[in-house]
C-alpha cells in the first residue's frame, strides 16, 4: 500500500508537470519585445473568451455579459470558476493567464484524487490501479502514430488530434476549466455508483450537488449524467429507486433549472448556441481517437465478458452513454464524449492486469512489463508527444498573433484597462478584438467565432459604411458609426493602415474623437463627450 501511495503521489506530480511544462517553455521562448499570453493551441479564441469572463470578475462583476458583441444585454451568467479566478487575479494583481495555470494544476491534483478514490472503490488491485492511472494520465488514440507516419487525411483525421475533449491528458493540458469539470463528473459517477451499490442515501445528495455545480461551470454532460443516474439506480435499488433519485435530483435540479432558464429566455445565448453547433464526426474518427485503450478494453471483454460485465457494467455504461449521446440531436454533440476516456482507461488497466495474470511465471511477467514499456508506452503517448511538438511550433510561429503580443500592443491594452470603463465598447480589427476583452476587459463588436453572434451583420454594416459610392453622407456616416455605442477606436494593423492610407474616409468619424494614446504600433481614439 505504501508503494501504491508513493506511486500515486509521484504520478500526480508528473502529470501536473507534463500539463504545465508547455506553458513554461513557451514563456521561456518569449521573443524580445513581446509578452506571452499564457495560452497554447488550438482554439485561441476560446482561451481568450475564458479570460474575458475572469476579467469581468476581476472588475467586480458577479454576473457576466458576452463581451464579444456590442448588442445591448444585461449580465446573466453566474460562473463560479471564472468568478473565483477573477477574484484571485484582482487580489494578487496577477496575470489571469498565470492564475488559470495555477488553477489548472490544482484541478489536475483534484481530478487524480477523485480518480484514485473511485478505482479503490471499484476494487482494482495495485497493478490494475497503476495501469489505469498511467493510461488516464498520458494515453490517447492512434492520431499521433498516424501523424508521425504521414497517414493522416483531412477527411479521416482521428479525433484525438483535434478534439480536446477526446483524451484526459489533452483536457488537463489545454483548458483551465476542464480539470474541474472532469473532477465533478467523476465525483458524480463515483457517488452515484457507491450510493446505489451500498445503499448510502447520503451519497445521492453528494452526487446531486456535484452534478449541480458542474451544471454551473460545464453543463454539456448533464444528459449523460442524468441517464447514468437513472439506469444505475433503477437496476440496483428497484422499488426504492424513486427515493434515491429524488435525493439526487433535489440538489441537482435547482442548478440545472437556472442554467436551462438562462439559456432559453436570453435571446443572445440562444443565438450563441446556434452559432456554436458542434456536430460529431463519423464513428470511425472517434474510434481511431480512442485507439489503444479501446483495443485493450475490447480484448478483455472478448476474453472474459461475463465476469467483467457483471462487476464493471456501470463503467461500461458510462463509456457507452458517452458514445451514443454524441450522436443524439443536441447542438453540442461533440461535447458529450468529454470524460469517455476515463472509463476506457479504467477498463484498459484491468485488461493489462489480466494479461499479466495469464503469465504464470514471474520471469514472463517481467518480460511482458518490459515489452509494454518499450513498445506499448511509446504508442500510448504518441499523440501527446505529437501535440506537444506541433503546438509548440504553432505558438512559436505566432502566425495569428495570439500567443505573443508586442510591447506596443500590450501598452495599448493596458491603457484601455486603466483609462476606460469595462462597459465601454471598443472598435478594433477582428484579430485585436479577440484580445481586448481578455486583457483590457472592454466590450468589442466582434472577435469570437460563436460569441460574436452578430458578426455577419457587423461585417456587412462596416462594408456598407465605407463602401465607395455608398449613399452615406459624412454626417450620417459619423452618426451611424458612433451611434452603435462605440466609445474607443483601437487602431493597429489594418485599421491603422487604413487611417494612414485613406484619411479622407475616416476624417468625419475621427472629427468626433480625440487621440488619447499613441505609440509606434497603436493609436487609440476616444469619442468626445457631448457638450
């Protein structure tokens, strides 16, 4: 037992390091004259969106608005994770990206604490538990192997190469929120499993609370958890199932009701959901993304179906529901495979121990372990290694300007942060608009693929406003531009170039503004107050 505890402490520390190291290496590689944004590929817009939520908390908000649209709306979102992260940033005057990194490390520790508790409850022996822990910490699918071999095609790219939710390692690496979401999901499953098996009604209250809190921070897996709760409780408790489920839903439903009502009555949230539709790929893409852990699981089930199913049917149910629900008519289909890697790794650890058990001699077992370490481990970690290398390359190239910001741009963002109100609307390029809510806390007119719900209309509006030969006269053009609620123009990149190249087109608009900041790369204009 001491050896197992020592391994678990060491393994947790290793995974914390492995999920933090890419950020630190990117920070050390920051070019002179630049600042690291403390995010990694892919999907920088989503990372900046998370920072924008936390910025609102740092500025004192309890309820959040969507910062990537200038459409007027009231604050509506209560999100404990971003609220706490923003408070920590304000309390310690810390970079929100660094706060997220620390929070993510804490989340990884909490996830493994919950994972170890669950595998102990399931009765896994030290070998099974150790194998499952290694698999859940670093394994992925076949994506890395195929990518290194040059066999990946766009039409059939394994999901573990592009879908963060596909593997536990990538979830723990990329997203500061996901470790806590996984922990709450795992605790819900654990307490539902233990409560229904051992007739511990208190566990149903705990499971309901964990599910409810998860609804506040990451609600996509709720259909899966509800289905799991109903199936397992009915099978085990039969006549008493209703009472157990009442306990579970009594604590879960208030949180779920709040999230559901907000998503239904707020038209902006409804439009965000429509724009953010996430359809599942073909089943083959998912199966390739699960890879070797799925192979281990299937091999074990074929060898000993009856005893494994009787003892671990609830773990199989978890995985089965994840895959099936990923093809039900939800707009967030892809989100429902989140967490499916965990039960797969538990079963994979059991399968590996079965393989060792078939080896009657200790010498043979030793050779099996050596072969697994020499051949199997590199195959298991191929995707994390590939992601590590490819993401570092993308970040260092900084082609879209998301990972390293110039000193001049940071100076402009800091000026906005200290001299403007968070509710002020800032007009900037789409690329720069991604950054402004995250680093300055202001509202922008666009900048996010899903939260900028009026992006198409804004593009058409701007094109019409400055189109040569349009019907706008100068006075109407200025009134239309500033009448949308814009208070600042953050001119860099394309906008700065347009101001310098076509000053006559912007003259009438800038006539209503004053220059409040300027350096070599950025000029900021503020609308003059009405006299």
